[in-house]
């Protein structure tokens, strides 16, 4: 018994069901891991050295983009303690935008209803 029986209906369905082709993101619009790392180190540098030393070390030695994504929470905490939560959130949003189109779908930020008034 054959599990997959090719026939005309399946072939036509496969041809026409793919949907419109989407253009790949322009390479000039994507940030590299080093761009993101540099921005995060720049932000961590605005916090006194003894408080941010561990976070800067983790940022510096992160080996992939997903690791940097998860370090954002720690960076947000450092910035919030030093500069206030509103200012920290603005800075973290700038960093989060740099990750666009570079993460698996499950790791992307979801819109929060807390920011709406």
C-alpha cells in the first residue's frame, strides 16, 4: 500500500496553495549580533561598574542571538534601578527592535496591554 498517492488534485493544490512569495528581508536592514551586543554594552555602561559588571560579562561572551535576547531582562532591571523604569523601557524597546526577523517565532515580543491607556 502506498501512503502518498500522487494525483492531479494534490499536484495542483501544491502548486497554487503556496501563496504569494514574500520578499526576504533586506540584508542592510538586519543588525548583526555584534551590533546588538555593542548597543547592549553601551546601555550597560551607563550603570555604575560594580552593578553592571556581571551583565556586561554575560553580554560580551554570549555566543548566539537567543542568549542576548534573554539577557535583555537583566539589562532592563539594571537600567530601571539606575535610570527609572520608563527610561529603561524606552532603551530596551530600541534594543528589542534590533532583533526583528532574527529570532524564532516563539521568542518574539508580544504586545502588552499594560502600555495602553
